[in-house]
C-alpha cells in the first residue's frame, strides 16, 4: 500500500495558482469561477492529505458564505475523511469534491489538469 504524505513540489505551483484564482474570483463576486477553481484545486490536490483537506475546508467556508446548507452538510463528512482516504491512496480519482457529486464517484479528469499531471510526472 502506498502512503501519500505531501504534495509533490512540481504540483505545488499549480495547486497554489488555483487557490489564488479562487480568492481573486471570490473577491470579485464571480462565484461560479471561484467554485470552478476550488474544484480544480481539489482534483490537483486530492491524492495528498493536507491539500485535499484544505480544499474541503475552503469548500465548507464557501458553502457557508453563499448559505448553501446542502454544500455545508456535504462538506462535513468530506472534511473529516477526505485526508485519510488520500493518505492511504483510496480516492475517487477526478472527483471534483462538491456536494453536487457523490463523494466516492470517480470522474474523468479535465485535459488541462491531465497536462498538469503529465508535466509534473504524476500518473
């Protein structure tokens, strides 16, 4: 069994770009774009416990800020177990992390993110 611990250095810039883009979009009240950046950060970081957990924390905060109780309630279990699943390598690859998607359902990875993984030597 492979244990994932930290986000690889080659992935960090891409993950951070998505989080910064989230903050910028959110500050400009472009909520759809903000959410899309959180989803992208989730896919990039989901195999690593702390980045995965952090994105779910941001998704929970987002749900609270837009008063989406569906999102808030959906994020709580993801926040509690997502990082553990990352650590032991049992994630639903490509899952975007929101309450609008079943938590264990793998999804196709966007071609742009696949290219990021390829450049970083992942997968």
